[in-house]
């Protein structure tokens, strides 16, 4: 009669569990797959997160992950393969990616293991390449499709500007700064965005919402939901018209809580060059200082005063 075995997977520490981690990787990569020893051990082991799988208390598999979601060094001892250990080990890492709110996890899979990783939701990107004499492919798994303000840094291209504006503004908690040409209706006169800005304005007495525009005549003439909201919440939402030379103005931008940034062409919101970064405090603060300089030199526009907006 075959006895059931008990599998446990625990977080490991390179300093405390180095012997077990090295023993498994030595057996799989160096001894079995002939990976050069100088390529197996690197400077990332000290800073990486590691896991060890134990079968009835015996360490039989390991994997590591770097802070950017790079999963690697996944190894299961030959005598313990085809028991689902690798699948459970990888799922543990995927779950940790979710816990850390990472947007994605990625790895460089050996060609013979592509099917396994595909079954776990990883997709192949890029061409095949050789590493340590073994064919590999890069694979990516999407963990979360939503970037979080103050957590997911890194500049990226924005495919849908209106949705990106709504998403970033919707995550803002305290201060919202918008610099644009004329509060483009396709971006800022959407009922969803008006509702989001309204909730933000009412969230706290410390909330600050400032809108700096180049042209006021067009939006006053055609009407605009944001103007109506600013008139109702004049103590929370301020709108001014810049007096700066248009040639000296930066691109249009949105700054959320001095963390998140979104930028696009000032005079053409349909241009295919919009970008965003949800966690870049130094750049956000620098751009906020530029905004403040423009704001201090801006005028209280006559067109807005007529509407009761200062």
C-alpha cells in the first residue's frame, strides 16, 4: 500500500536556508543540466524572496522571485517530479505576486517546460534565446490589470487617454492638479469623471482641486459639466487661465496626490503619445512646482467670473 506524503511550502531566507536552497539547485541545474557554476550563483540571491517545498519534511524543490516579479531558479529534485510539486510551488509565488499587488510576474522558461508554464497562465513573448546552452523563452503572466496610485511605478504608454484620466483621478485622495488646453470635453466632460471629481471634492476639507487652462472661451460658450461642478463647489474646485506664452508651456498633464502623473499633447489630446506613471514622487513634485509657478501667474478670468467661478 502506497503511503500518502505531506507537502508543505514555506518562505525561505538565503542566509538561514542557504544549504537547502543550494543543494537543490546544485543537483538540478549544475549536476543534471550542466549549468556552469559561475552562472548559477549570483548577487540576486541575497535580496530575492525564496520558497522551499518539503515532502514529508525533506526539502525537494525551490524557487525565487525578485522584487520586480522576476520568477526564477525553479527546481524540483528528479526523484520528486510528476507529483504536482512544481505546480503548487509556482502557484504559491503567483499568490505572493497578488499579495504584493504586482501587475505581472515573468520568467525565462526552458523550451521543454513551455507547456507547463502556459498551463499556469503564462504567455510567451519574444524570440527563443540561449542561456547556459539551453533554449529559453520569456513568459509573462498578468496578475492585476489595474495600476495602483502610489504603488505601481514606471512610465508606460496610455492606449486610451479618457479611461486613463478617469482611473488616475478616481484613485486620487487629496490633491488633484490638472493643466490642459480647454478641458477637452472627451476627457473632462464625462459624467463618470464629473462624479469622481465631485466625490473627491467632498471627501475632506483638506482636498485641493486646481484646474489650469489655456483657453476658457470655448468651454464657457459650449457649456461644460466641470464648470457647473466648480460653480457649486467653488471653495474646493478652482479654475484659472494661464497667461504664459503657449510656446513655453509643457505638455498637458494630471498630477494626483503628488505621486501619479499623466501627460499628453497640450493641443491635441488625440495624439498617440500619452503616458502615465502611477508612483513617481520626485517627478510629480517637480511638475507640481511647475504647475504652482504657472498658477501664481495665472489670471482670474473674466469669462469664469461671469459664471461665478474664481
